[in-house]
C-alpha cells in the first residue's frame, strides 16, 4: 500500500508509535512494502545469494505438470499476495485453469501484473482482487461454482509466527472451501551461512530494503530519523528456526516523528522482520494444523526449498 504524505495509514501510524512510544522496538514486516520497498524486494529476488525465488521457480517449471496430474487441472487458481505474479505462468500453463484470481493488497501491482498475464493468456478469465489475504475473503461470484487451487508461493508464510501462519491457513481454507487444493512454498532449514548471506547480500540491496522502512517513516510521518545512523543486521536464531532482521542504532540518536520526540541509544535495535525456515516435517505439520492434508511435496536436490500440494 503506497501512502502519500498527508494520508497516513492509521494502522501504520499506530504501529510506529507503538514501536517508539511503548519502547518495544519492533515494527511489523508488512510496512516494508511501500512502492520503493516493493521495488527493492523485486531486486532481492534476483540477487545471487537469494536462492528462494530461483529455486522455487525451477520447482514450478519442473513440477507444475505433476500438480495438474494430482487434481490441480482445470480449477480456478487463486493466488494469495500475487505481487508481480512472476512465477505464475508455469502453473497456469500446466494446470489450464478455468479462471485466475490474483489477490494483493497493492492495487497498483495487481492491475499491472494482471494486464501482463492477460497478454500471455488471452483466453483466461482473470479477476484481480484488491484485498488483505490475512482474513477470510469473498471470492468473485464468477468462480463460486468452480473447484479452487490456492497458490501461495515464496515462503511468504515464513514471515509470520506459527500462530499467525496457522490462522492464515485456516482463513485460506474458509476462503477456498472444502475440496480445494493449495500449492504452497516453504523455505527449508539449511546451513546458517547460506541463510545469513541470503538476507545480508554483498551488494547491500537487502540493507536498502530494510532501511527504506526508516525513509518511509520520514516520508509519511514527517520524521527526521538519521537513516545513515542505522545498520541492517540479519542473524540466524536457531531456537526459533528463523532469520531475524534488525536495524541497529550506530550512535545515540534523537529524532522526531509526527511532532513527537524519541531517542535511541547506540547499539539499540529495532526488530523489523522474521523469516522462518522449516525442517523436513515442520511444514506438513503446520498445514495439518491449518486444516490442510498434504498430498505431495517437491524439493530441489539440495533441499533448499519445498513446494507442497495439500487438500482441504
Ligand atoms: C517475502 N518474504 C518471503 C521474503 C523472505 O525471504 O522472508 C522477504 C525478505 N526480506 C528480506 N529478504 C527477503
């Protein structure tokens, strides 16, 4: 959601105030994705260190035909958080869906990517839906009688804590209905050096992506945070099986946001993102907890990433 100055999203303002006023120093990761942040994320997906996009795209290219064979053919494909829909063509080509419903919170990205896909698939009925997929959604009437195949790639589920992930899977089940299928990507636990490099790349793009959050606060909430006084940090937390991302103050700082004064001490950190990774059985257990029965799992030869097809 791209908010301009003077039209602050009240939820954003509340989360930022909560971070600095209540001194919990944590900001939900969803605020990373304003226009600039979404463009930086697209750059991240092409970094040599960031293996998830490349690996998952190869899995989709290699196994979408099997998804079709396992019952995925001819359904209405409903993509949650479709963004630029770059991985979708592989799936659409193989499953020949009756319709495609990309769901995204950013109307801007949605319209552009739907138009692009319509050129590639001129016969396919496409019904873009601007909505927050973190709750139950009313799908377009046009697809109400069609069997559905939900698509949730990218291991976006990993950006949520387990309880929220399970809630989301349940909402998806309610949205899609009994008898639906879900094809979902999970990033696997692996060598921490590989993981940390993926979230702290040598070109510094992920650092820019993180620091953009402070620029966003300055832009949208009339802030004067000295962004160059913060450092992006990515650490592997083995206990929670997740990468944690922080912005760390490099000196004692005073700043104002929305005409309120705050300070942070050198070394203090703002927690801005988690990216959970999954062991061999973790993802399947999570799916079951959310009301989905895993049907098939596909992984690359290094076991870096998994695609799981599940049924409601
Ligand atoms: C969107 N999400 C799955 C990304 C991830 O890998 O957790 C977000 C990201 N943050 C930094 N790099 C990538």
